[in-house]
C-alpha cells in the first residue's frame, strides 16, 4: 500500500512540474515577438509625414535684423513640402515704434509656404493659393488683417528631412495689402509710410534660417 501511495505521489509531482514549465516556454516565445527591436522596424523614417519643428533665423524688418525662433508644422509628400507657422513679433524691436500709444506693438504673423520637391523649380517659393505671408495688427478697439502680395524664396534642399534645409524669403514691402483696401483705403498707405514699414527707404524685408530642429 505504501509503494502504491509513493508511486502516486511521484506521478503527481512530475505532472505538476510539466505544467509549470510549459507557460515559461510560451512566455519566452511571446517576448521575442514583441521585443523593442522588432517594434523599431515599423517606425516611419525621420522627416516624413507631419512633424513639428522649431525654426531659428534672422528676420530683417525696417532695416533692423533680429534672431527669432518660431514653431512650424512641416508636411511632406512624394511631390511637395508644406510649411505653416503662426507666431508673434514685437514691431518696436525692429524700429517700428511709432504710434505705440494707439496700435499694439505685438503683431501676429501667419506663414504658409508650399514648394515642389521635384522638377526644375524644386524648393522655390512664390505667392500662390498655398503660399501666403499674412499679419494681424491690433488697436485697443479694432484689428486689421494684411499681408504681402509679392515675395520670393526657397526651401533647399526640399527633401524629407527639413532639418538639413535652408529657408530664405524676401518680401516686397511695397506690396502690402490690408482689409481696408476696399473700404477707406487709408491703412495700406499708412503702413507703407515712415510710421511703419517705410517702404521707400526699406523696400525689402527678409528671413533666412540658421537652424531647424525637430521638436
């Protein structure tokens, strides 16, 4: 009877050992399928699709050059590269400090630039439905939209990784337009005057990037 009991106990122990070793083997196999190295292989290449960047560069307005850093969203496809950015500048810092008692110093800038990545004009920037440089100025009781009708520039090279590119834009200050052009028609000439852009003395405004980093 004792022999039977001993053999039965041994059989139970062996069965339990076999059961506990099976999940361990299965777990090891599962870990291999979800290892970090396997996950990294599915990650999109850097610079493709939509990415947020910080663009640093020299902005020249009213004959004064300042280094600025602005956020930008960059979208790339096989054929095109699109850059959009909204930021604020202090016009007084660029010597445009007239009428600060009536018009706020902070001016909101909205930029949308689209360029081809292929062909003879790859990287070139010109005004279009998808390439605009606009601004918003505010006074205490009202605000006005505006922008530049004429500008040229480039994003080169216009490849998938914009951190390797240089962005340059030249704006014709005499091409300023505002939402008052179809109304009283006084604001645009005033912005071209020495109180603001002084277009005759400073016919060009420009931006040249010095560094582009993925955020």
